[in-house]
């Protein structure tokens, strides 16, 4: 979360700095349209071709935003602010992608990215049109100044000799006629270009307004999805707390009820199984029947059944026995009416001890079957947690013993 916030703040700060510099350097640094095109094509010509690499959605978004930013004129303040927002959106997308690639937030931020790219392009094009319009007005003013200088030369020639005056007059008239024709031609060309640019500017303004509205709609949708997700998570946590209270009734020396980041943990001692076998004893079946009743009420819960052993015996034997016990617990819950799609069974053997295998008490704690119960909404809202790491003191495999 801190990394994402730093990325967002940096992007917005860069946008503000670019925008602050634009008014001071706009007149001197604004390139002509042909020069902008050459500048945009230069990096591609100078860099050698590299093999294509698979990119994530966030990397594609960032590349598209940076590519759109290359065409922004130096005096396009609005486009630079939008560019900063787009970089911040790319940072949020990268964070959301790392958190959950399949979430609706990723899809919304990806759509936001496309909208930002289009908006930047529209704003850059709008400013470029304005720059070209200013250049045409300057050309027209220069032509007018040339005509005024010629008129001044004519006035000066009238004070000279008559013959020189007539010759100079004819020459100046010819120049004046040519300049007048050129000015007329330039004026007609300018008017046509101005009309086309005005139409293009109007169309660009409309596209910008449409894109801004689309962005606002997407932002509202994102906020609604965040609110719905928070409400669903609150309901899931309430359901899990309520189920925890009911499951606490099963607490005993042979069944321990705890809670961690993975969910509610029911840890059942191997005493509830036949010695060195996977068959379930009557006491365990009774407790599992109660668990099945609770799971029938809370249809939103999924259960991961994990079989564990101590480090006595071979790793292959322990893995097989722990898998059989986990499978038998799963099959019993299915017989009690629990949908098999809500259950997973995994034998972990002696790979996940919770106590020191060097002592008798520690080995007894490690011989267990854990039921990890979690609400589906909480599973979808957060990355899945792995089983607890092995405890210190876990020893290598020894000779076979009773489980």
C-alpha cells in the first residue's frame, strides 16, 4: 500500500511540475507539426529492434500512457495534468494486479487506462491545433508589415527625380501587384485552414467532453464496486464470527478450535483415528456430523482438509497415511450432505509440524487433521494463505512408529 501511494504521489507531482513550466516555455519550445512528427519518429529509428516480451496489463497500460505523453506539446497544461493522473492510475492498476488479477477492480482500472490514453491524445491534438492557428496569424501579420514597408518605399521614391520616380513607381507597382496577389492567395489559404482547424477544434472538444464523461462514469462504477466489496466482506466476517461461536462448542482435549489468517481451524488429534490407520472413530464421526450441520447452515463456507503426521517413519508412508485420513474426513462430510465442490483434501505428511518432533508431546501435537474453514467472499477478497510454516526443531525421518 505504501509503495502504491508513493507511486501515485510521484506521478501527480511530476504532472504539476510539467504544467508549471509550460507557460514560460510555450512560445520558444512549441515545435512545428512536421518537427513534432520527426521527434516522435526519432526514438524508434535510433533504438535497435528488441525481441517482443510478454507484458502484464499494468505494463501495457504504463507503456501506452508514456507513448501518448510523447506527443504532448510543451504548453499543453491540461494534457500534462491528465498524463499525471494516468500515471497514478497505472500505479493503482499494478497494485490491484498484484493483489488479485481477476478482480473487477483490475478490469475497471484497465478501462480507465484506455480512457486516459484517448483523453491525452485528444488534449494534445487540441493544443497542437491552437499552436498552428497562432502561427498562421503571425504569418498574416508579417505579410501586412511587408506591405507597409513597400508603401513607405513608394512614398520615399516620390521625393526623387521624375524619371527615376516613374521607373521606380512602375517597379513598385509591379511588386505591389504581386504582393497583393500573394497576400490574397495567402489570405484565402489561411481562411480555409482556419475554418478546417476550427472544425477540428470543435470536434476535438466534443471528443474530450465525451471522454471526460466516460471517465466519470467509470469512476462511479469503481466506487460502487468497492462499496459492494466492503459490504460483502463485512457480512462474511460476521458469518465467520457467528460460526466460530458455534464451532467453539466442539472444543475439547482432542479437538482444538482456533482462528488465523487462513480462517477457522479445527485441529483433530490422531487419537480420533485407529492406530496407524485412516479409519474414523465414532467420537470423530460425531464431531464431524456437528461440523457438517454448521456447514449446511453456512453455504458460503469452503473447507480445506489437511492431514499431518510427525517425523517417525518414512516420508512416503506418512504422506500416504495423511492423504488417506484427509480423504476419509472429506468423504464423511460428503455423506453428511456437504457438496464435494466446497471441500478439498490434502495430505501434508510430516512437512508442516506445529511442535518439536524431538519430544513425545510435540509428536502427538503434530499427528493431526486440520479443517481450515473460510468464507468464499473472504477467499476472493484476499490472497489465499498457505499452511503454517514448520516449527523449529522438526527432525528428519526416523524408524516407523504408530500414528
